[in-house]
């Protein structure tokens, strides 16, 4: 039986990137819909679940994308609300690649730290976007003491939402520009830059030679890179005594995770793949305990 993937995208045009990865991940056919709002979800979902018997529904799955993670979360809620009894299919949320990117970055940092980040101080630069927020939650869940930076301190309710969902410790601090980075990074064991493309947030002097710093990852692939001294292709390189990862180094694992998750959707009909469950799959294909 053919593996059919319903691609629900909140953007006007469904992501070509997500469509290509869906095929590479094992889908035989991708049915793509753009500009989807929550009120249109039920009919799309029912079109999936009423066409095959319960025993065959594992051959149908749903992928939720788009550029807006907050809207993606609403779409996910609408999808799961449309299920009932055995009439359900597996679904994955990865709007703007936020979940798979956050999981890949956290996995790399944990590997560099020997797997155990309990009690370690992790600083996520420009971390109030969807990638930063999910990375913060995953690191906090693993026991790290997480600090998010932004130009202005994050709203307390946003931090409360992370802690409520993931547990652990997350705090916020303001970092207006790179001149404040040395003070913000004081005592950091792990650094992750999730800032905008082409914006440098840390100069080399702000992180090089810092005692206790184990690993740093920069998700910015557009010059200038976000953390000076890290190359976009770095994938565990040693620079200034620190294990570093660039955007393409993290991106290779992100793609591996994304494809593995697509394949997993077609193994059963009751999976809901969000940040935590995607992290579980990542731990199988790229164990965070590897030194």
C-alpha cells in the first residue's frame, strides 16, 4: 500500500524543502496544501482517515509545516482534535524546521559535553524564537541551567511556558549587542546561537579561552556568522580549546533526524512528533551520550 503524506502548511505556498525531504524520508506521495488555517483542518484530516480502514491507517500520515510555529501549534491541536477512536494517523510538527533544528543542535552540544549536561550552564543567544525556546526546553529537561538572551528580557509568561512543558530551570537576560557578550557568557559551559541570519552576536574574544566552556554551536549560515571564529562547516572541530559546530554541521544531523521522523510516521498510526518525541528519535540515531 502506498505511503501517503498530507502536508499542511500555513504559508501561502507549501514548502518545497519539506516536500523533498518527505519523499527522501519514504513517502510515496505528498499531498500539499498551503495557506491552511485551523478551521480548515478537520475536513483535510477526515479526508485522510475515512479512506482507509484502521488497520491500514499507518500508511497515511500528516506533516505540519509553515513559517509560523505558533500557528503550526494551533494546526497540530486542530489535527489531533479531529481524531477519534482508532480513526487517527501519525502526525509531525516541524514549522520552519524549528523542532528538528533545535533537537539537532542540542544533540550536538550534549555529545560534546559527554552526554551529561546536568548542572551545566547553557546560554542560548537570541533564544526567544521557536528554535531557541525549544532548545532551551530540551536542555532544561536534560538538567542544564539555561539562560536565554534577547535584546530585551523575555516575557515571564514565555519562560513559565517552557518550564511548565519541559521542566528544569530557564531564565532570561538582556544582551543588546556583542559588547555585552563577555559578561553574559561568564561561567557558560555550552553556547548556542539561534539569532537572525547575518548578525554577529559574539566576537572571538568573547568566547575564546574561557575556562569551563565545553562546546558552542552557531546556527547562522549567512556571513557574518553569529559567533566569530566558528566556520559554518564545523562539525565537532576544536577551536580555542572548545568543540564547535557550525550551521551546516548541525544541519547534517537535522536532515538525518527529519528523514528518520518521516519514516517513523509510517510505522504506526498514533504518533505525535513534536520537540520531545523528535528528540527521542534523535537519541536512537545519534545518541547524546557519545563523547
